[in-house]
């Protein structure tokens, strides 16, 4: 259980872990309806390539039935890709703590893939599943918003079957100096303004940009995944290090 005397970051603010979850919930209640549209606008569509790279590395087989847990995936963007890449031969549970994000996902897939994708409200730090329940655990652009990341990683390890795969897509540290300056300026000046114009919410996107800067660099996060029990942990940078794909196995 999280220690609520501990401190954590909400963007650049220093808050208690107990406060953070409610503050993050407020952000995603606000952005849910425009979340996927804003991902396209903020990344100029490149987030689709990152997610395609995630699917390619997962190497899903149409000949193998797998159970997938997609955490913090409320709008169903990753779940849809998994269903398509596995030729609808997988069952995907989308778990998100935010009911507004789940509402968007349920509406999006009403009728389509209804027998392949479940939408469940739950907490990444306390998954409502038995040990050894899933073949694959995915989380895309969401783990940095979890108050107790080590606990969420331990839960990911617990619910995976032996031989199961952990895959995380998350923002990272740009590793090209000139590009880093351009990206920094774009992030802090353009993205919150886009949030105001497209979603009517500048403040939430200011937080999301700040949360990216507070997330550990990929080497540190790699160690955190290993500390949770995973083996063969590695990562791949994408687009000059804007994001990284992290992979680990429960062996």
C-alpha cells in the first residue's frame, strides 16, 4: 500500500502521494473527450508510429490466443491495435482508473470488437486480478501518471503468467542536444496553447508536459522494472528519445 506521508510530483508541484491521484483524475476527466485528438495534434500524428513500433515489438501471432491487460488505456487505442494485430485472436481487458476515459472507450467500440475487449475501472497499484492471470501487460503513455510507480510495476509482475511480457511506451529524455532545445520550447509553449484551442483546457496540458519532465530517464526506469522482478529488461528509444519502449519478461 502506498505511504501517504510520501511526497511526489504533480507536474512541477510537490504534493503528497495521497493528493496526486485525485489531481490526476481531475486532469483526465477534463481531457477524456479530446484525448486522442490531442495526441494527434501534439505529436503531429507521430504517436501512431510509436504505437505501431510497440505492436511490432510485441510480435503478436494470429495463431496464439493470448489474454492481454492494457492499463491506463481507457480510450481503447492500444486495445484496438492489439485486436487487429492478433487477427482478433486475443482477449483484451482495458483497465483505467478514470471513468470518463473508459466511457470514451466503451462508446468507441460499441458493437465493434465487443466480444474481444472489456473495459474495467481499476487502479494500476491494486489490480483486481489473481496472480498469473495474463500473458501480456501493456501500458502506453500512462505510467508516469501513477502515484506509486514501483507498486504498479510489482502488480504488473504479479498478474502476468510465467513467460508473460511487460511492455510500456512512455515519454523519455531527448538525447540529441539541438533537438532537445527545440522540443523543450515546443512542449512548454505550443502544447498548452493547443490544449486551450482544441480542448478548452490549457492547465491540464501544462501538467502533462511537466509530468513528462519529471519522469525518470530510461536507464533509471529500466532499473525500476528489473527491481519489480522482471528479466531480460531492455528499452528502445523512438524519435530521438522523445519516447522509449520498455520491455521485460516474467521468467
